[in-house]
C-alpha cells in the first residue's frame, strides 16, 4: 500500500514539475518581450524600490511557493539524511524558488510599478538634466552608456551604432542631456536624450 502511495505521489510531483516548468518558460518569454518592446526608460535611485518592488514580492512569492510545494519539500528532506546534503538542498531550492518567485510576483510588481510611474510622470512637467558620462561600453550582445544622475550611477542600454563613434574617445569629454518627467519616489520617466561634447 505504501509503495502504491509513493508511486502516486512521485507521479503527481512529476506532473507538477512539468506545469511549473511551462509556467517558468512562459514567464521568461513574457519578461524578455516586456524588456525588449514595452518597458519604459526610467532613471533614478530609491531604496524603497528595492524593498517594495523587488525584495518583498520575491519573498512573498517564495513563501507561497513553499506552502504550495510543502509536501514535496517534506518528502525530499525526510528521505535525504546528512547535514551537508540538507544545506545543499536548502540552498538549491532557495535559489530555484527565488528565481521562480521573481519571474512571477516580482515581475508583476515591476510591470505594475512601471505603469503607475508612467501615469504619475505624464502629469508632471518636463525637466532637463545634464549628466556626466563615465563610460561608453560595447559588448558582444549589448552596449550601454554609463552616467551619473543625482549622485548615483545609471546606464542606458543602446544600439552599438549609437555609441560607435565615441568608443575610442574619453567619456569625460561628453555629457548626456536628458529630458524627463518626475514619477514615483525619486524616479524619472525619460522622454528623450542626446550626447553632446563638453565646452570649456
């Protein structure tokens, strides 16, 4: 009887793993599409964003996932003995769960915040900022401009052709003129930006 029950439990867990895998792939595709085509360009820095938009949703999602899969976790930890193995399993499932949690609740929180920040910013007037550029960087798959905005490091992901002519120059010679609207907390929605050379 126990053997049959164990087989049923294993079969159920395999089905659940397939469901979670499909959900994970779907969330990853959604995240990539949002990043490439829909995510508004914003700049700024505020610790509240890290706490309320990233950390808390990720922890909440991790807790919900642990509750939903408590039977699976109990079986895993009860059948595997040894402190070293327990530590390994704990770290492994925490990383796996955090990744899934961020892609689910974390991603929902970020998209919701982006929408709200966009609405708030559209109600405010445009402001112009002259930001010091610290680096032009081009890699195999991405390129960006690093700059200082309100004493914090920020960056714009750009096309290689946008910064190609600046790669062999000194970034200290250039500024980034950014037109933006203030949104939530200390974040700004970028309307436009241009690179210009510093004049003495």
